[in-house]
C-alpha cells in the first residue's frame, strides 16, 4: 500500500480545520444566544464581583424584626400601633428616609384604630416609603399595595420584587416594575425620592394604575462587602428607646423581617459572607448600589455574541498557524483575556459580559484540533508501517514548504518518514509487546544470551539474580529447572544453536514451583532468535492435588455407607430371619445419616468459602450459649460436663450469626468427641486486644504439635486418632476447615494449642466492631486461671 501523498494530507487537514471551525463557532453562537452556560457565567461574575464589592456602609441602618424582637413582643403579626410607635421613635432622630418593608394590604379587623395611628405616624414622618409587590405569576398578577389611607399617608411607594436567576441566586432587580401604565421604582430609588431627590421614576403615593404587570430596565446589583455590611439594630430596642442618641440621624433606615421563617430569604452570590440574606438586607445592598452608582447592566445580545466568537476564532487561527506548544499558550492567554474582561469591564464600563461560551469554545478547540492532527499523524505512520511490512521502497521526501500547516508536528512526521527502518520498528514492537505480557518471557539469541526480558521475568528470577537479566546465559537462569519425572535439566545447550522447534517441557525449579517451559525459535536474517515463556503451574498443580485428594476421600467416605446399606439389604434377602427388621432399619438409618452428614459438611464448607455473608449485629455471648444448649444432649449422652465462664455481660459483633454458631458448634462437637467420660469441656469468652476470643478446651488425647496446622485443611484427619472410649475418629476432616473459613471471612484467626495427653484448646479470635485492626496476641499468653 502506498503512502498518502503530502499534498493530499495537507488539503485534508485544511478541510477538517474549516469544518471544525464552522461547527465550533456555530456551537459557541448557540451557547451565547441561548444562555445554555448561564450558570457558569453567574459563577464567574460572582467571583469577579467579590473583588469589586462595595465597602461596608454606615449610612444605611437596618431595623431588624428579629428573633429577639419576636421573643420579647410576641407572635407575628403585631399590632399596627407598635409599628406607629416604632416609626415615631425612628422619625424623632431625623433620618433621611425610612422604608417600612411590611405589607399592609388588609385592614386590621381586631384593632381598627391602629390603622389610623399608623397613618398618622406616616404623615408625621413625611419621609417613609411603603412597599408594593406582585401577587401571583407574571402572566396573571395583581398588585399587593398598602391600604388607601396608609398609601395616602406614605411619602413614596416602591416595589420590593427581586429577580432570581436560573441557579436560584438573587443578583438582579428591575428598576421599574408594576402596571404597564405607571410602574413603581424599586424601593431603594423610592427612598431617594422620599428624601427629596428628584428622579424620573418617582411616583409618590399615587394609586395603582391598570394594566398588565411589566418589569423594565434590568440591572445587576454590586453587593456590599464586610461582615456586617450595614449597621443593624433590633426592633424591640427601637420600641424601648435603647438606641444610642443620633444613631439614625441622617441615615437611610430600612425596617424589615430577619427572624427565621418570617421574611423572605434570598440565596446570595458566591463570595458573600452569608449564603442567604433576608429581603430587607437585599434592599439595603440595592440602595447602596444606587447611592454609589455601582449598577451593572447586562451587555446586549450582539455585543455578547461578538465577545464570545472573537476569541474562539482567534484560538482556531492560532492553533492552525502555530505549533502545539505555542497554540496551547495562545489558547491559555485568550482564556485569561476573556476572564480579565469579565472581571474588569463591569467595573470600568458598567457592562456585564457572559464569556463562558468563549471559554468553553477555547477549551474544546485545542483538544479537538490536536486530536485531528494526531489522528492524521497516526494514520500516516500506519500507512508507512504497512509500506515497510510489504517492503515497498519509500518515495523520496518532498521538500518542506512553509504553509498554514507546516508546523512542528508535520516536520516531525517528515523526520520519522526519512529515518524509520524496518529493524528498529521490529525491535520496538517486540520490546513493547514483551513488557506487557503477564507471563515471564525472555528473548535470547542462538548463543543462549538474553536479549530482552519483560517485567514478569525480572520478578520471577528476583532473589536469585540481580536485574537486569539482559546479557545473562539462559542455561544459567534455568539451571535449577529439572524435569518432574527424570530430574534432568530441561534446556540443553545445543537447543539454542539448532534453531529447531522444541516441545513444551514441564519441570520444577529450586523454589519448588511447577513451571511449564515453552520455547519457540524465529529466524531473522538467517540467525535464530528464541522466545522463551515460563508458565507457573504451581496453583494449578496444587488445585489438582487437592481435587485428587478430595476425590479420594469422597470415593471412600461416600461409597462406604452406601456399600454398607447394599450389603445389609443383600444379607436380609439371603437370611431374612437372621437380623430383626428393627435392627436392620436402624443400621440403614445410621449409614444414611452418615452420608447425609458428609453431604451437608461439603455444602457448608463450599458455602463458607464462596458465598457472600450476612452482616448484621448480634451477641457472641448469646451465640455461645445457644451452641452449648444445642450440644447439651450430646454431652449428657457422653457424660461430659459443659462449663462456661465469661466476665462479659454481652459481646456485640457484626457478621453472619448462623455460620458463626455453626463454627462454634463444630469445635464443641470435636471437644465432646475426644473427651473421656466424666471429663469437662471448658468454654470462655473474653475481650482482648480489640478481639473477642472464644476458647474451648477439652481433656482429650491432644493434638501433635506437628499436625496442628494441617488439621484445618479439608480432608485432613489425624492419623490413628481415637475418640473417647477407644473408637476410631470419624468424619472426613471438613468440620475444622469450615471453622477456619468462617473465622477468616470475618477477619479473625483460629488457633490451637495442645500436646499429647493434655487435651486441646481451640481459640476463635473475632475482631470487635470499631476496634483498630491489629494482630491477635501470641499463643503464649496465659490461659484463664480455671483452665
């Protein structure tokens, strides 16, 4: 297959660049006009607003209807006579203007005279603003305005509507809201009107006009920093005259609810000292922005579109002309420029820019275009590799020409095209492939010297030879590998020189591992190169040995009861009167029970090793009591005493209660089986070193110390170990294997200490809930005194 011509590749890249640019610019334009990334815009602008936050103001004072006032005055709503008294107290200190952020839309039916008192206090103040609000949705709304007599007594009316953005944060308001014929100014502007400042939006206390509700002139609030941002006094302190003299003189005073569950709470922009702010404090922020002239207006749609498209187009052009590193730097600088514009333009020009579509476009442009260039390079290299494999002569490289796409990546491709060779590619391929093989793999030459060795091979020979293995003799590496049958060395020196295929051979190395040796020669330039693989068969051989051992025990122990039953039945047919039927049935039942017990032991052991466990809290002491109760009948039949000693009132544990009880029962059963008549089996439960230790000690013949580790393996029975009374011990060695499986699955340990003629003590160490994991104490610790 011929290589792709350079000119064709250049034209293909140009077409891909144009397609990518059109798609990306269209996507950025859609984001900019549709507001899909507006939440991210809000986050960036919030962080920028934090840097230009207004300083804390002492000219604005909040009179808070707070929890302290509710506790002192009583349940809300209060009598309007209290509001009249508070307004009189505030007016006495001659503030600039007062905003009473309480809606008085309905007459006081209980105290009708209070409305007259409040109206009189409003007229005497002559600088008080009352709120109006929209009731219902934008489409079907009505006006929530003060009572006519209160409205007529107020100096101004102002709306208290707050615009909540898509992310639930209140950042904006509308300068005018209300009926289309005569909307009201925001309450912050109304305060300026009440103080005597002439504003076009001032409406006085005129009655609400007719028409649908409209929201005009959106603007973003520049919030006030500081903690607190404004001076605050409690409403009850105003009523009781506890304010400092002249505390309100010449101030802008806003009265509103801050108590929990009483007033509106708005989510604050990121970076403010509070996550939520009461409505009256939000109005104070808006008033401070009005006084400071720090409003920010959203940029128009055309300006936002141009602001987002220009840096993305510049990034695309820069990546096409510049190299990968320079293109990355250009994209980073453009992104920083967008962020700087979003942070500085509101402070300098008062316009708020939504630039996250540009940031997203720049973030997508670099990886997408890099991916396309790398894909083109990979495709070119693939074609070149195919040409090498097919041994097609390479065409002479075209002279490099400066163009839109002659960047560093294309120059590197041309260099690789001129310098690549078949031998180097082959070596790289073999080396990289060998390193990732899971089995120990080596490559050697015809002299048996190692050329390559993967990581698995280094680990396989670790301890015997110091890495690297390159240059070592294969016969030395495999010198301890001998045949399993004849004990002769597997690799012969003449094998490497011959270069003929060698059959797989299995042997055992000096560390006792069963290893399968695979050798395959490859001819390169008339010389043999060997690929040698070592497959560790130790686990498989161990599993086969255990399987054979299990089959041996199963074939013997399963067949023995069945054969006995068949023999009894044949004897009964041949000599029907020799054995009474009752005795015959008893023997058959005993043999059937033995087969059933064997099957149950197999099922329990398999489930303990493979199935998932329940994890529920239970009491180990209660479980031990249950196991002793279940073993009582067997103990009584053998005339063995069961004794329990524990200083614990309870032993809380989390695990599988059924399997833990079965494990304890298995140990108890063994203790009863080997205990002589009149003996005692001692059981203890105690806490030690973060573990619960259940110890069961018998007075039987004991266990040979050399056999103590093997008794927990499946199908292991002690040789010539008699039960109490002289009978040979039964079972196939599954009970203690089940015990160890259960204890290990619970994160514990099982131990035995014994010697001939002195009985045996089995200990089950289970970790306490919440205890720090550490090793259980050594077996040498002293047992309880009564044992």
